[in-house]
């Protein structure tokens, strides 16, 4: 139940950490499950969490609401694959109505978009990120293990027709796996009038398919490849995250580079993540966390306690991450657990 006096007081209690960074962005992983098994993200045989360990949609809504009351303006739904969570549209519809939440956005592998794009837009999702690492059907299958390229391309079309403010393609580039498709992916984005970001692979979870160190492609290498074909001008835009954007003179498509290794962005960090089991992660590259599921289940319906716990958690947000490619991953959780 919303209380106007409490709401006013909450606005004065913004989420600021020990280093003066204000947290205004929550990435909410609504499930650890997925219909794909991307080689850099998951093992082929995955054990997913038992249902009672996952937050209910009601619990997710309560946490999201508490964050917005504390000044969070942007929420990204992610996973796992957010669109395989049963009831996801009900959650989206409720989140879309929270006053003060300026940007509700979603990251998806695109496989369910023919079914959901229209309703996502209708219920208040402003922008979509869609992952696409290859335009070759056979390779797409190899990289995702279970994915069907055609289905994703149709999903992208459905999203374009639904009329989102912006759609961005996310591509993880790996040496000797899909590095030769960088220019085709840029061309695809230009033709479809979408933005595109290239992501450096991060050492989250132990994988067996390739050596992350050998497959590593830096953003600088990718940018150089694109620069041979297109003239790229840096933009000033910042997401408070690891992305840097470039524009091209002859197209509206912007090209982003997400470089957790080669570009340290931690001093600008404005975000935290909530895992599907309710663990509040204060940093992608560290294990510092707070169990909000325990808080909600011990004090159901008590927003004041939940908010105080969130405020207290800001004190343990680490200053920065340290990703090392040539060591065993220090972070053993996979990206689907973390909420990408
Ligand atoms: N299933 C959705 C999707 O694929 O877009 C949302 C979750 S996924 C974990 C979010 C993003 O993280 C995707 O763009 C994916 O490519 C990226 N990702 C997953 N594992 C990664 C890793 N080890 N390094 C870099 N990016 C990764
Ligand atoms: Fe699923 Fe996304 Fe991970 Fe691929 S990157 S396995 S689509 S969660």
C-alpha cells in the first residue's frame, strides 16, 4: 500500500554508495531458464533452480517497486530468457504502471518475439535489446546450441513492426567463431535501421567449448575492422555502463562497444542486479550481494524493512571489478544466473 508521506521521504533517501555513485538502474533477472544454451553463457547440460527458490512475480514486483520508490528510474528485464517465464506479461503490465519508472526495457534472445512484441510495447516496454551473434543458420545453431535463426529474424521483424522507441542488436564477438561476421552484422543493422553493440566475452562461469582467452576479441580490434569500411564518429552519449557509442554519417544506426575488459567504466556505475532467486548483486564482477528473498519472505508486505535493507546494501557496493582472462574464472556463476 502506497503512503504519500513515506513516498516523499523515500525520494530523499536516494541510493548512493560509499563512492558517491547514485544507483538509478536495476537489472532484474526474471528467470535463470532459457530455450537457448549459448556457448559463452551456459553449459550444455544445465541444472536450473527449483521453483521455490525463484522469486514469485509478486515478489519481483515488490522489489522493483521498492527500488523505484528509492529513486531508480530504469529497469531492465533480463534472465535467462525473460520471455520464457510464465506470466511475464502480467509483470510487465504492472511494472509499466509504476509512476516514476521512466524506462522499462528488456533484453531477449528474440525467440519469442513473434508472440510477445506487440504486447510488450502495449504494456510499456520502451526499448528492446535483442541478441544476435550470427546471420548464418548453421553457425547460429552452433553458437546457441538449440536456437533457430529464422525464428529470431522473424522476432526482430515483429519487434520492428510493434514500434519500440529503439531496438538494439547485441553481438558477442569471438575470435575464430564469428569474428568474420562483424561487417555483415553492421550491414544488417543499417538495413533494418537498428542500433548494434559488440560485446567482449566475459569470464562468467566455467565453459568447455572454447578457451575464453583464445577467443577474446577486444572492442578496439572490432572497431578497427568496422573502421575500414565505415567512418565512425564517437558520440558523447553515456549509459553509465561499459558501452561507448559511435555514429556513421550516412545512417541513423549507432554502433556500441561493450568492453568490460579494455575500458574500465566502474567509476560511472549506476546499476545493480537482482538475480531470479532474489540475490541483490552489487557488481557484475564481484560476489558482494544481499539476500532480498530472505528479507521479503521473513517480512511479507513490509516495504519499510525491504527498502532499508536495499539502502544498507549500498554500503557493500565494491569500487570496481577485476576480470582476468588468463585465470580461472573468479566468478563461478553463469551469465544466466547473473542477469545479463
Ligand atoms: N537471454 C537474453 C539474451 O540472450 O539476450 C537475456 C539474457 S543474456 C545473459 C544477456 C546478454 O548477455 C546477451 O546479449 C548475451 O549475449 C550476453 N552474454 C551472456 N554470457 C556472456 C558472457 N560470458 N560474456 C559476454 N556477454 C555474455
Ligand atoms: Fe540464453 Fe541469453 Fe544465455 Fe543465450 S545468452 S543462453 S539466450 S540467457
